[in-house]
C-alpha cells in the first residue's frame, strides 16, 4: 500500500510539474485550443459547401466536423506525450528526474495523463465551439464517442512514446518527427473517406491502424445509424498491441540512453 | 573504521571502443567528503554518472550504502541526491514550484517546512516566487543545492559544485556543505577543478587521469608525498607526467 501511495505521489508530482508549466504560459494554453478550433472551422465550412452539392454528405450531417474533431484527438494525444517530454529535454532536467526515485514507467503514466488533459482542453473547446457556431454536437454520439475517444487517444499515446524513443536515440534533431509522423499516417486512416478508396495494396496497411476502424465506425453511425462493435473490438485489440509496442520501445530507448550517457547530456 | 558509504570495484566504461573509465576501485567511508580530481576528460563526470545510475557501466560493481546499484537502485535513490552544471531545473517554473515538485518526487512529508528551512539556510527565500530561468548563475546554484538537500541525503554527489560562482557565493556554498556534513554525517563525493576547495572540504582525494585513478590520499598526505607546497602543484605534477 505504501509503495502504491509513493508511486501515485510521484506521478502526481510530475502532473503538477506539467500543470505549472501550462499555467506559466498562456500562449501554450491558447495553442492547445487554437489548432483544433481552426481545423474544425475549416472543415465545418467545407462540410456546409459539400452538403449543398452532395447527397451523401447532406445525409451524413456534420460528418467532416466529427471526423476532424476525432482526428484531433489522435493528433493532440500524440503531441501531448512527445511535446511534453521534449520540455524535459529543453530544460535539461532529465538528469535530475532520473536520479530521483521516479521510475521510467511512472514518467510514462504522467505523460499519458497530461496528454489526456491537454486533449480534453484542446478538442473539448473545439467541440463546444462547433456546437455554438454550427449547431453540430459530437456529443450526440453518446457512448460511442467515449469509445472512439479512448481508441484514438491510446493510438496517439503509443505513437507519441515511439517518437520520444526516437528522440532519445537520435537527439532533439529528430523532434520534427513529432509533427511529421502523424501526417504520414493520416491518408491511411480514412478520416474523410472509406478505406476502400485506397489502392488494394495499401488497404491492409490501413486496416493495421486502430484509427481506420474508428473512422469506419464513425461513418457507420452517421451514415447508416449502426454502431459496429466488430470495428470497435478490432480497434481496441490493435490499440493494446500498439501501446505494448510504444511502452516497450520507450523503455528500450531509455535503457540505451543510460548506456550511451545521454540522460545527463541531452538538451538544448 | 567507518563502514564505506560508497564502494566501487572494477568499474569500467567504454563508448564505441573509447575507454572513459578504466577498471577503477575505491571506497568512501561514511561521513567523509571525498574529491575526484582530474583534468577535462579524466573520467570524473562519467564516474559520477555511473554512481548515480544515469549511466550503465560496461563492467564492475557499485555499492552505495551497502546496496548494489544495478539491482537495488530504487532502494538507494531516495537516500542520495546530486547537483551538476550538466543538469538544470525547468526554467519557467518558479523556485518554489521546482522545489515542491522534487520534494513530492522524494516523498517528503513536511514539504513546506523543509523548503522554508533550506530557503533560509541557503538565502534563496527572497526569490522563491521568481521563475528559475530569471535567476543569476549564483542563485541557480544555490537553488540546485537546495534541491539536492531536500531529501536529507546520506550520500551526496556533486559535479563541480562551485563552477562559475563568484568567490563570495562559492564560499557560502562550501560553508553550507561543511555544515551539512557536520549536522547529518552525510557522505559527499565531489568532482572539482578547484584545489583550494578540495583542500578546505575534503578528507580524501582521488586523482584521475585517462580514466584511471593514478593516486589517492588525504590532501596533506599527497602534498607531503610529492614534497610540494599545495594540492594544485601536486595536480599539475601528475597531469604533466607520463604516469597513467
């Protein structure tokens, strides 16, 4: 029990550290909200235009707004892990952190928690604005929204941990991966179109991504009015594998950093 | 004879064929202040990093407070701490926020009282609410020292604790370290280039060159052995000789 309390205390300490960081800079908070909101506005206008010219889009009310909000859950979750970890590298704080009793997996738990908070703030604000400005409520998805949210968040965390592992291995020169990697995946996820649109040889790759099943599931609800549990379970199973791989790669990179003396010397 | 707080045997570190630390052995008795002396690249920081567990040795054994650092690291870490110019604290957080986060990481119960006491002792109470990044080098060093004393460590490792400090601040930091050792009986291992500091603070000196310990002893014994007036002359004599 004491060990569990001590672990919880250390994770809370790291969360507090990231909340202090957010509070110390209003541009950081604004940035969290700004991009999801801009994306939502762009796709809301696109949705309005296409709804007037396409029967399919007209039937599927607000499908692009829902899709972009869910896409941002994935993107922000990934950034929430990687960018927050970069803060430790920028401030050359890793040496202090890892001579404290903080375990690497406790840091991972804190990163995932702060990523969740940042995603809720960023995408939550955009979702509320979509309701206010375009009368589109993603909350109407009900429990499916909760399932979609967590499936995408877990995939984002896993990719975020892999990006962190790459940066631990190759240094801050690789930090642009945090932004680049997710956009390489975006065309394969079928955010705005069904997976069948992709060339046949790419479809198996797309189906190996949890997000593809989530976006197929979103279209099934909005267009056909059906909640496809088969798609959800596939996404959950893939997420489990992704998270195991993400955490393992991070821990291996951390061990390699300890072998190569990077924890004390990595920084600006 | 005091039981050793730090025991190192056969410690080696190689990076891609380059030997940074080459089969060193030493012990530091509990309650002693020991200096690692050596030129740039002698292996001092690498040795300290391995003692902290930040760097994995290629081979060899490290025991701190009787525990094996490879297998029992997380039992030892709450009882030790460190300060180094190579590690910094988050600059946007205030001094108070930084100390508070680390106090929680070390599981300190009386956080406010502990921070207030250290702030008074190290004269950082006047800028607890300022961002760490806005402080001068001397102020940051004192904050870093406060962080390293938060958990009342039994073993304190310091890499160049007074580097880049003005003489007044450096003197205060040395005074605080002496007082801390006196009050708690802690063991301190410090890497330094400042020979006056080493003569004033340290009971034992380990002199490193090319990754090896080439000589060791109390400052007075080393002076006597080499027949030189001060430790700086001893250091220069060793650094410029062919001895490895």
